[in-house]
C-alpha cells in the first residue's frame, strides 16, 4: 500500500513463484478493497501477466484464483456483505471448474483410472462399492472437487486481503465482521435443498455438490468463532475444534453445514447469552 510500483512488484513475484499465487491474489484483493476496482484492475493486469506463464505450461490455477479474488473483492467493496460475496462465489467457482475440466480432462481421466486401480487392490467389499459407483461418478466427483478447491482458494485469498485491510486501517474490524457473518435464508435454504435432493437427479448434480458446500462451511466457521467470542471461553476451544476437524473431517463439516442453515433461520448467536 506504500505505492503502485511496490504493489506491482509483490503481486508479480508472488504470481511467478510456485504455490505463492495466493499472496498475489490477496494483494490484488487488498488494493481493490481499499482503493477501488479501477486501481485493483491495474494490479490485476500485472498479476495475470505473471500468472500467464503458468497457464502456458498447463496450470491455469494462479490466473483463475487471482481473477476470482478480484471479482469477489469488487463485490465485497460495493455491497459490504459477505452474504452477497458468498453468493457470487458459487458461479465463480462453477466457471473456474468448467475451464479446468476442459483444460485438464485427460488428467482427470488418468486420476479416475488410478483410483479404480487402487480400489482393485483393496478388500472385496471396497471393490464392489467402487465398481458400483463407476468411472463417470468418480470423474464428476473429482471435477466438482476442483471447482470447490478453487472457490475455497479465492475465498481464502479474499479473507487474507480483508484481514490485511483491517490490520492497516481498522484494527479488529475483520474479527467483528467475521463473527457477525450469517447467510440469508434465501441463499442457505436453496443450497441445502440441492445438497439434500441433488444426488437423486444424476451425475450432473453430483458434480456441483462440493462447490455448494463451501459457503455453508465458511458461514459455519463464522458461527463457531462468533459463539466462542461471545461466551469468552478462550482460543483453546478453537484449537480443539480445528484439531477435531482434522480427525473427524466429514462429520464436523456436515455439522457446520447444518448449523449454517439453522443459523440463517434462527440467528443462533443472538440466542447465546453473552458472558459478562
């Protein structure tokens, strides 16, 4: 934020370094949030110029994450609403997933073959269940996972940018903003309906289920952080919670999804008594 040349230098170097593109995306997000879409677009162009080198060798991820983070930052700056931003995240993740699927179709096919070979080496029960799912099911699942992973990276870069902005210009602001984050029923309920009923409508719906989980999980995490802060029980509880996520991943993620939907209807944090 000290000057345009410094921002360009940081964004370009981070975009060119392996696995550091998220810093470039966060830098673009910070400039966009603070100075507006016009200044952010200038830095975006330089970042994409550097990220384009990865695209030439078959890795579009840096460019997609940087561009997606910029769009999310524009939405957050104009609406000052994480709910609206998370709603935009879904089509952004879908577009990224479609682009990746077209560019990495052969890689996804090879990944499915590897998984099926691994299943053949497992117990007979695993082989039968894996065979019942079929190659098409695994392909759709992996393709959907790519969409969800890229959406999560865009969101993480935006969170980092917002946190940087808070540190520089509004200490403690992001913490309060995150603790208040709550989805509207108009967003949470349709997502939950698709998650619950989607598998009955075939592989096309299965493709997008991982992506739809991302905003609900983020809202669920905000609920956990906000509840812990309101009860003033200390950061130890959060450490234990994230350790449990590592150990009990799918179960706690399902719980976060359900809590996010319930919170959209009844505002759980408002009902939790504050500790004085």
